[in-house]
């Protein structure tokens, strides 16, 4: 989703979670010889040796109250060497952050820019993959500042345009649903389910918890000159927050991967008088005035995240113009399972607020009725279901639109083509247990090894 060099990792919360081993066993269920310790774990370690993964540098007092509460309630506290894995319990998260600043693949790319064989061209739109008659990719056509160019590839083409951009480019190139492409007046060359299987971690509960004690990250810290000094000269303080200070994972079946995640956000999202909620979340002025503007106390959020949603959306072309944004239909909550997991998350939050350390800081639910749910009594199941259906938002974790095993094969090559590869979040067949930041980088490392192993990369071109 991040239209910037470095991708969404330049915009996200920087949280680093490997996921659960079961996630990847499901991804590779058609590979009987799959072994997590051989096929996946080494690539996570490769990521961790090249991208800085560290403890988050700033923790508010709230984060310590969260951990004390978890300990009082006998939740597992995950603070050992395996904290990167999504296992049930509470933890302080790891993040891709170094000296208080975001650390992403861009930093590696910046070092490589000095190499003679690498050029980074920005402000450009890839419009089409170019194929020979045997569906061998030999280049791309792109536009740059209203001029059109062709780049030819002697070895192959790798798409990494993300969960939205990659399916768009493939469909513009004639790869996708034949029915849809014909409707767009594009000649289909390969019929594949491109743009299907869109899935996302959905959540709710923005500023649902009010506080009596100033243990959160308040507006006074965020605008303090001292915070600015600490950040720019010492790489410390509240400005180094990732926006998430605690993680928790819950498994309804202890023998399986977690299905519910908590992310604890220590900063009230209403402290900016609605700028964030209106511009980024899409909250209307009417909803702000009727609900969020009434929050006069300090607030924080525990996001209950559906880790393995069953709802599926689509990416489709709006028309055949490469500059037109695609049609994105997330189809959130179309499967009732996702609502049930979210409701379970709210119940867990309510129980959590009854634990002594939470009571000591006056943590309570914001009990104003959400607009549209007035006919339901507050804090009943019908009310919370109405609330969820009115205030479910994205975690900005979309994946799956060029599904591994269906659109691309296990060699990361687009099916029916040669020398055309995909390496980004679009290939993930299912969401991992936790933030996909780490698993996407891991799959990129794996793709690099697999693609480099293809024999034709060592061959001299003869045509």
C-alpha cells in the first residue's frame, strides 16, 4: 500500500513478528517435503541479519501496567528468545527500528544505489509486461513524467508492486480473469485468478478505553520541545514510539496457531481533534461530532485483530488506463466468523480491564452509544455486533491477490509464463499470525534464492 521506495515498510508500525510455524505449513500444504526449520526459518534469520530488528526504544507507563495486568491474570509473558514468534501470551514487541528511527529495505537499497548495475527510477508507472510469443517476459513498458519508455530484461522481470499494484500490472498485461479482461477491452493471454483472495487483518475499538491516570502518551508529550530535543539529538523519548507498545496473542484451540491478536496503542487517536480519524480512517464529520468529540478524558486503544479472517475481497481494473486507480473491494465481515472473533476480542478486553493494575489507573470502557446502534442496550452482544459492523477498520495488512500456488508457482514464477516473477505481499496465500512485515521480507529473501537458482539466469542470451 506504500507508494514509496521501500514500500509499506516505510509507513507501518514497524512491528516484527515471524508468525506461527503452522501458518507456513498451510501455505505449503501441497509440498509434502515442506519443513519449517529448513524452508522458512533460515530466511527469517537472513532478514534479521540484514534488517535491524530490536526492542522498541520507548515504553510508556501504560505498557508496564498492561504487562503487570497480564501477569496478574496468569497470561504467559513472552520475553525470551522466541518472542518473535506468534505464541499465546503478552509481550513487548520487536520492531524494525535503529537508534529511534525506522529501518527498512530502503536502507539496503540506498547502499546498493552506488553499484553500476542498479538504477532507481521514481515518479514512474509500470504500464505493461512485454512478452514474446511463447509468454516469455522480456521487459516492461513504463511512463515517466508523461514520457513512455521500454526497458528490456536479459534475464527476467520481477514484480514487487504490492498487493494492489502487482495484480493491476498483470491484468493490464493480459493476465487475469478472461471475463474481466474482455470487459475492460484487454486481450487475455493467460486466465488466472489475479486480484482474487484479497484479505486483511480487520480490527475495531478506537479509543474505546478511558483513563483516570496520565500513564499513556499524551498530547503534552507529543508537542513538548523536550521530546523534540530527545528525538533529534539523543534518538530517545516519546517520538521514537512505534505506535504499538504491547502485543498479545490468543488461540481458541491451544493446538493451533493464534486466531486473535491485541495491539496496544498508547496514544489516544482523538487527541488531534479528529485529523487522524477523518483523513486516514475515513470517519465522517457527523460521526466525529456525535461520538468521538465527546471523549474528554485520556484514552487509549487495544485493537482486537482477526488474525485469520475468512472474508475475501477483490482487486479489479477500473478501465484499461494504467493511470486509473483500481477498484478495491475488501468485502470485510462478509463471513460471520470474522465478526465472532472480533466480539471475542471485545470480551477479552472487558475482562482485562477488571484486573487490578487496570483498575488502579481507572481504565474503563467509553460508554457512549455509537451512532447507528441506539436501539441496542450498551454492552450487550447485539450492541457490540452493531458497533463492530459500524466501526471495523483495516490494519493495513492486505495480502493474497497473486496467491502462491494459484497465480504464482512455488518458484515464484507467474503460471503459464517464463522469466516473470512476483515477490511481494500479494503472493501470501493466507495472512500470517501477526503483522506481515516480517513474513513478507522473509518471502522476499526466499524468492531471491529461488530465482537466482534458475538455470537460465546463468545462461547467455542468444536472442
